[in-house]
């Protein structure tokens, strides 16, 4: 427990970086800004520019009961699928007051609830003002809003995620500029991280796990460039499991990396053959998670176990605000 990072490093690019060399079965220890040594003009660095929105809201029933709302998916301009706590205190038709002229009404009650929001103005601006960043349950700050900026990549642009693509948190503006100056191509895709990313694999047989689906977007310009890089034989380095899933899903299109808006439920686990991704930048992941299975598919489970054991021995910081790993 003491290795689970409860706050980010002071400087984004001064977190630690473990480099796992799968070809030679070796492990190296660096500072994150040393990642530049593993990138060159033949590299394409692929980043996920999704933006985390304040998905956690609090309000009150007319009885005075405090209700926590976790926004999962936008159905239309005013309707959201949500997790509510305590859900047993709510019935269809109940109203939850959030702020002046900003309230929610329960319109459907199942495993997740459908809420209709009544408001004036821009909904995401209201969330920014009255909500909280959806920090994972293993991070317990006294003031979640204190980490509002740091639970966001410096290149976050497209609002829609309920969790940060945490491998990208290590990149500072200055490091990205240094990477560009070295001739590295930087491309942005958008995959909105859903709540399913937190779902552990609980079934005995990995094939029985219902993999969650997430939406992603590749623009026309990015599509053309990715196709060109593929023909040139450039090295694809994905930042995070989200970018990895997107690129591995998109290369299967005809033509590869077709532009547009898509959904992916690609489940990458040991035995999977990577079709495009050459290297992966990632954080340290929770046990029994699909994310841990993805990195094990790349490096092999024995080497990943060894790397994690070494990370614990070396007191690396784990999970969302923790240190990073580069798989080569």
C-alpha cells in the first residue's frame, strides 16, 4: 500500500522510468525525461488527447440525503448514464439538487441509472465548476480538486474520459518540444476512457471476460500520416494502453487507420500478436486488470512479473500518479 502514489511528482517528467528490454530480457532504471534516448527520427510517438471531465458530482434529495453521482456516458445533450450512491435511496422521478437551477431527475433505475439534467449554459462548464475530477478509488486526497490539472495530460483536448490516460501524465511541454526537435513525429488520436477500465477480470477463464467497449476517433489528416509512416516502416511507440488499443484496432481497418469515429472492444492478452505497435509507454497496473494483461501480451508474463518484483524492491511509485515503464 505505501507504494501506491497518492500525489503526482513535482515535475511531470522527473518521475522514474523502468525500461524493459524484451529481446535481451534486461531491465534498466532511468528518469522519465531520459525517454528521449529511446526515440529518434524514425519514431512515431502516438498520444491520446482525450480530456478528463469532472465526472463526479454531489447533490441532495429533498429529504436532505447526500447523493454521489458518477457520470459514465452521455446519451444525449441532457441525459447521462450514471452510477449513484446510495442508489437504494432513489426511485424513478426523484430529483437531486446540485446547485441553483442545476438539478438531475432519475428517469430509469437499473444497474446504472439514467439521469436527466436540467441546467442553463454549457454543461461541461457546470461540471468544471461544481464537480470533482474522477480520481481512482485508491487515491484518497482531502481535496480532489487540488489535482484537477495534474490528473490531465498537458495535451488534453477532447473532453470525454472518466479516467486519465495516465502514461501521458509524464510528458511536459518542454519534453515534448525536445522530442520534436529530435525529429520524432508526434501524432494524436482520441480514445475516451470509460469506467470499464477499472473492471477487474474475475472469471477463471480469460476468454469469458466481457471486454468493455470504448470509442475512439482518428482524423483524416492523422489517418493519411499514419498510413505514410506504416509504408516507411517507422517505429510506432504508443503512449498508454489506450493508444495501444486504438492503433491495434485501427490497423485492422481497410485501409489501415481509416478516419472516423469507431468503437473498440479489442482485448489484448498473452497470445496476442501485435500488428503495428513496436514499443509501449505505460504505467504500473493493478493486479487482475486487462491493462496488466495487455503489457504481459507484449513482454510475456514471466518478464512482467520480474519487472514488477524489481519495481517493488526499488520502491517505484504505482498506478495513476506513479512511475512509468517503457517496453521495448
